[in-house]
C-alpha cells in the first residue's frame, strides 16, 4: 500500500518547484534588415528596409527606414538603377523595356544602400532560369490524405549544366502561397547536387507536391500562376536556413539565430550590421485557369 505514495512523492516535489521566471533580455544594437529580391518581370521592383526589434517585441511594430539612398549598379556596363523612396521602408523602381531600362541576364550587379553614415553593399550574378513548358491538370481520385479533385503540375526542365538553382512560386487568384511549407526551392532538377539531376524535368515533389494543398483541390475559375526564379547557390542556402529557423521547435530545437546575410557595411567604424539578402532573378511565368 505504500508503493504508490513512493512514486507520487517525487512528482509532487517537482510540481511544487515550478514557477514562472521573468528574465530581462538585452535588446542589443538595432540592425537593418534589407529585403532585396529583384527579378526581370516587367512589374514594379521593390526593396524593403526595416530596423530590427527585440526578439520578444510585437512583429507589427517593425519600423520602416526612410531617407535611404538605394541603387542597383550593373557592373558589366555601369548602368545605374535608382530606387525611389515610397515611405515606410519601401523603395521601388519600374522597368521600361521600350527604353531598354531593364536588367540584363548574364550581367553582374551590385546593390548599394546608404543610410546615414552606413553604406551596405552586395553583389550577385543575374543567372538564366528554366522555361516553363506548361502547367498540367491532374484529376486526383479520393484517397488517404488526398481529397479528390483538380490539382496542377509544373512542366519545366532544369537548364543544362550542373549547379543551377531555383525558387518556384505559386500564386492562386493573385495571392502568393507563402507558408513555410510553400517555400519551393531546387538545385538543378532536384533537391541537391546529385548525379542525374542535371537537365531533367523537376522531380515530382518540386513540380507537383509543393504546388498543391491536397486537402483543398482547385475549383473551376481559379487562376493558378507559377513562376520559376533563378537564384544563386548562396540564396538557396539562405532559404534553407530560413526554413530551418521557422521550423525550429520541439524537443530537439536549437537556439534561434539570425540567418547569415550577403550584405556588408563598408564603414569599418560602425557596429551596425545588416540582415536580409540580395538576389537577382531571371523569371519565367505561366498562368492557367482551372476549367
């Protein structure tokens, strides 16, 4: 009759020791975050600049940085593209294809962002991207984990030559699917530098699984647009780290950390650093209306 009490006593002792502890965290030096993902589409190109906030702060309070000077320089022909300050940390530039005011594939580009006494720079190559052949329609029957209905499939081949990297974006009725699970990236036609993945159609998880929510099939009249953006290998690694941090939870979670940036402050006396990333993407796009 005494054994149950022996086992319950340690549990009661541990429970009695639990209490909330408030810890004052040092806010640290505020840094800049520069979101500079630019592409070759004819739409307005936007670079966003914000200031970092403490880890425990409300994300809705992130302040935009105004008054910066933002430009992208084509270091191949020394053409300069100035981005205009639109307020609240938004800087934009609109291409003009008729006037030749566009980004050239195969050229090297440098981003320069000047804020007060700090100037951040980064460089990248504008790489070509895979051409979309078509967006297929798949009628899936009802099955375990799949609701019967219409789903889409991307048909595009990885460019010949090992080491091409891509980000595939899916828009439904004009809205980007931007959940953590929707981050669709590829190395050649697969997930990594594997033999046999060069020049092939994107594998099934990339061209089909990532484009669909198998509990919510597309409905007649839905507009599905798919874009294939070229990215650098460094950007592929950046997205991989972003996904790791966003999914960093559970028993084996690690200490949260800033994802490494490719932006550098050229002021040697400044303690201010930049988070974020700079990438130039050639982009192919195709839209299909669900019948």
